[in-house]
C-alpha cells in the first residue's frame, strides 16, 4: 500500500511540476510531463486496480 501512495504522489508531483514548467516556458517541461504520464499510466494505475481487484476477491472469499 505504501508503494502505491508513493508512486501516486510522484506521478502527481511530476505532472503538476510539468504543467507549471509549461506555463512558465521553462526548459524540460515536456520531459517532466511525459515522465509523469508514464509513471501514472504504467505505474500507479495498474498497481491501484490490481490492489482493488485483489481486495474485492478476498472479500468475496470471506
């Protein structure tokens, strides 16, 4: 559970920082935004839904 929270925080931090960099026209904004989206889509969301699915399966068994 802690790893999901950490990855969620890192992805939201990267996305918000990338958006701020884009608004201010600072360098590396696209790289930060891309890394935030990759972390969100390939890190946080699969872990979140897998954890949610496993909790539902364990509730059905009990």
